[in-house]
């Protein structure tokens, strides 16, 4: 039996999160993003999209399209909390969950489906309804036998869509779609494919079968995977988060190609929070920080650059890791337009089996505490009563 792979994509997640916080925003045109001359639309409400506003657009253009547009700064800590609730809810259906970003994941539903005896549509509607009833989150769900097909299915109908694409339905459902909707093909590649007479996904499939060399000139080695993906033969392995890690990381394709440092740093901050929290939950310590950038200018191989930095000692101190990561970013980011940033903690060890060397800062704090303790003891001896105590020792 083929696997049942789900791709769950939270609809306009940042905007939906703001609507949950402030229900009066529902049905209104608003954006989440920066204001001012260099402000960029991170995401926008569905009402704002009716005015032609979209992600990646300069904020001043959004204002021109809709004079009354509301501009909200991103509350990424809040978004992160909602994202964790989303993933924790899904764990009741499967332990095989691969989170791709703050608002999307793959889930292997095969085992749950076989044991439940329920119809697949019944399960999907329950997931969708409960996420809305319990957390007010709206999600579109795609189902396929592979991760690629599931991802294409979740994009098929939004918002609050449920789309099942069986392998036999691929030609009927996917082939008529414009080639720009093929997951993995960038905006700069589409005009080059159009010049070859490739306008739909079906055109792309047929050219890969019959004119492979011609397609290779445009999409490089990626063309070898296109046939497998459109025949339902690509990967169906959903990585599990319960394997003891040698590293813990997260990468995110940005909503739009950008070299805006503020936008990139916002995403990096989100990754730091989630990855360090995950490491702490697993009682691990790290000694190596790793950053990766994917260059948006390279259509074929999507050139990546990676940089690492080793800490003096093993740690799970989030502020220290954040400080060192931002420092590494400032030293290594060259200002080029990128489409992805990734953050990983490597060289992990179990906390209980690791002796952590005291840093100078820790030593200074220890010394200060020791001096205070000695003074308090001396005073208590003078009065022959335990009058003086540390604030932390007082009963609340």
C-alpha cells in the first residue's frame, strides 16, 4: 500500500495570528511587515490581496493600492507559540512530522489511517475543524503518496482547502496548471521555460520525456527528478523529530527573494528561538553554530554558502547563542539577494553527561555571590540570629 502523506499549510498565518489576537481585523485589508521607506510586506490578509497587494511588495506601494491599509509589525514570538500549538496538536495523529517552516509541515498519516478504520476525508475534516475550534487556526491540507504531491495538493485550493491527489489523478489535476505553480521552479526560470514552449506542468513533463537535454539547459540536474515527481515516485519519507540528533536545525525559504537585512534577521531570530527551545527540550548542549544562505541568483543549482562558529564551551544559554549567531550573520552575510536562510546547532551532547567549564562571566557571578554569602554569615554571627538572607531564599 502506498503511504498517505499530508502537507498542512496554515493559511496567511501571520495575518491569521493577528486576527486571533484582535478579531476586529477580520475582513479588513491589512499587512504584516515594516513601515517607512524600506518597509516590505511580509504577508497580507486575503482582503488586502483583493487590492493587488502581495508578499514582497514595498509597503509604500501597498499604501498606494489601498489608502486605508493597516500596517502591523510582526509579533514573531507569538507566531512561534501558535506554531508550537499547531505541531503539538498534530502529534496525536502521527509521530512522523517534518516541520518545514513556522506555518507548514509534512505528516505521515498511514499508520493512523489503517488503525482508525475511518474515511480519509473524515479524518482530514476533523483535523481542519479542530484546529479552528481549539486554536482558531485555518489550514489547507494536501494529500498524496509523496511529499511533492502532497505539497502541490495543499496549494491547489486555499483557504481552508482539502485536496487529495491520487497518482492516477496527477495528469488530470496537475498537468493543466501553469508551470510557475510547480513546486521548486523559481520565478526567473519560468520565462526561460516559456521560451521553450513550456507553459503548463504537462508541457514540462512531456519535454522532460522527449527533449531532456533542452530542459537540462534551463533547470540543470533538477530535470532528472521532474519525471519521478510527476509519476508519484519521489520521496515519501517524513523525517521524524524523535531520532536522537547529531544536530538540530531549521531552514526557511523566505516569502520572497530579498537582501533586506531586517526581513532576514526576523526569520533568523524565529529560527534561533525554535531550534534552541527544541535543543533544551531534548536536554542537549551545543558547541557549534552553523548558518547557510541560498543564493537567489542561481537558478540551476541554487548555490549555497555555509559558515560555522565554535563556542568556547558547551551551552544551552539562548541569549549567548543568539548573540553569537547574530555576530556570525553580521560577519558572513554579503548583502546578496537570498531565497533561503538556515540555522543549525551542531556538535551536540547530552546535558547530563557533559561537564560545562565555568566561563569568566559565570565565575565573576559566583565570586560575587560568595562574597555576599560570607558577609551575611558574618552579620548573622554578630547578632546571633539568621536575620540576613538572600532575596532568593525568602519565602513568598
